[in-house]
């Protein structure tokens, strides 16, 4: 492969895929949680008859529509790269991964697309029950989509149920083992909970923004309370799920855990937990390490004196980039504990009766608004970079997976993606923030009633008058 400014085509292809996936993953993480939140809001409205729940449903429905659309567009672009930059990977894994991706489209995406129109524009056109069914179908579709996508990615992490054809392709031998591969259940639970927490952080931050300005809005108070309950209940469950996922990773991908923990050397009588430090992969050590003796063995083996192997037991050619994995893991865990702290703080404020008046809590929730996206990205980096130098762990190396492309071609497409993504998706994010900056009101409208125009502060009548004046 050729190089561009000293960077070869493989590294440029990896950077391009990493960039597009990083953009793509934040939108599904938000829309998965938001779809379920919308189903809860509509269900509460039907059960109680309170208009506040309907107003919140209509408020977040507009935001969901934009986030969902950006997720679809970014996903389509990402999928093309399998054929352009990673044709060898596509050829070798196609018999296994191709059907799984097709199942996602034929089941989950068709379910979402089939009911999305009813959900967005059918509130005044179909009965309440049918509209609620459509909302539930979209929410289930987003979860089902996550099911298939995580099954694909988990198979790349812990391949199972495959055979090898005479041509060197990985072919299905046991579909049950392929779909429900060893890491899949843990990764699915961990990702879905992350999506719910990400959405709760956005909802909580939006409510906190408005509570800092006025405490009288009933809809704002409801969504802040609901978001805080999510942190208090789900954040501890997520930490437990993450621990179980880590134990599963230790069993099937030990080198990844060694990089996460910064364990270059084996520890036969109990491994320390390295809180911070500067991993030096060349020297095989962590400089300026701040550690707690034997705590890593307690966490990973539930025994203070349990031995833990280090990267010195793994051939250097199979080491992942330790510094990236080491720090991305700490970012993810640190943000997770901050979410837990927010949940505990909200319970304390609720107990004192100051949930809607505590300005320090509202500022804390507002500052945590982007934390879910950052945690999802940090977790994805830990997972994917920790799998290196393989695309299919232990079977297919990354250097063997790329297309025979020239670096200038990959570099040009990468630059194009960077420019277009920041312009298009940047505008979309700004518009979502614009919608969030307006508090929900007692006469909230939905998309079928021209809500995006009203949300921008322009009524249809005013818009028509301005157009006629031109």
C-alpha cells in the first residue's frame, strides 16, 4: 500500500471507518432510548389522561424524528465502506455477517420504517390505540436493530459457530452459536442500558436548563423527575452489567483486559488496580502509575491474591494499542460513576423535597448532558481498539482485511467525509439544540401539525405572510 504524508492506506482506511462509526453510533444510542421514552410517555398519557404527558410526547417526537433520520443516513454511508475499503474482510466474513445484516434490514428496519410514518403523522388520523401500537413498534424496532447489529459486532469479537470453506471464507455451521456468540448477551445489555442512560442525560439536561430559568412548567418538572429516576435505578445496574461484561471479556479476550488494566507484567500473587499512569508500550510498563494493591485481582477474580496474567504472556504482534485502550476505558468508567453520583444526588434532593429547586443539582445535570455520548464513544473505542490487531478476533488480522487501495484515494474520501459530516450533521445537531432550548408548553404540537415551523418561533400564518411579502 502507498502512503500519504507518511500515513499508509490501511491507517487512513481505519481512520475513515472510525470517524464515520463514531458519528453514526451516537445517533442510534440516542434514538434507541428516546423511542422507548416516547412509548412510556404515550402509555402514561393513555393510562392517566394527563395532557402533560401528551405534550412531552409531542415535544420529544420532533427531536426523535431528526435524530432517527441522521442515524439512518450516517449508517448507510458507513455500510458502503465494507465494499470499498474493506473488501477482503467482506469477502471472507460475508457468508456469516451478510445474512445477519440482512436480517436487521428485513426485520428491524422494516418494522421501524413501516410504523414511523404513523407515529410521526398519525396522531390525528388513526385511533389512540393504533397510534400507541405504532409507537411501540418503532421502539421495539430500534431495540431489535440493536440486537442484530450487536450480534454482528459480537461475532467479530468472539467468533463461534463457523467453519472455513476451501476458499478461506468463514461459513455458517451453527446459526444459533453465531447469533448468540459468547460475548453477545453481555454486550447487548450493556449497550441498551447505555442508550437509555444517554437519553436520560439529554432529557435531564434539557429539563435542568429550563428549571434554572423557571420552575413553574409542569412538563419540565415531569421530565426532570423521570430522568433522575432513570439514573438512580439504571446507573447501578449498568455498573453491574459492565462488571459482568468485563469478566466475559477476560475469559474470551484477555489481551484486551490486560490493556484496559495496564498490566504489562503478570502478577502471580494479586494484581494492583492502576488508577492512572502513562502506558509505555515500547518499554512494556506504565510510568508514574497510581495504583491500589491487589484490587484488580479482587475485581476480576473476586480474590485479592488471585494471579493475573499480563501482556508479557502475549506475543507483541498481538498487543492492542495499550495507551488508547487504557485511557478510553477510564473515561468510560469515570463517566459511569458520575452518572451514578447524579442518581444518588437526585435521590437526596428528592428526599429533602428540593428536586425542582436545587440549583446545584440542576447545574450538575446540565453539565452531564453530553456525558452519555462521550461514554458511548469511549466504550466503543475500548471495545474496537482493544480487539486490534484483528478484525475478527484471533482469526483475521486488520492488515489482511483491507482493500488494495492507494493512500491518496482513501485520504481524499476521508477529507470529504470530515467536511460533509461536520456541515450536515453539525446543522442537524444545532437544530436539535434549538428545539431543546424551547420549553414544552401546554399547547404542544406534533409534526403532523407543522410543529417544526412553530418550534422555530414562526407560525404557519406568519410564514405564509412573509413568503407573500417577498
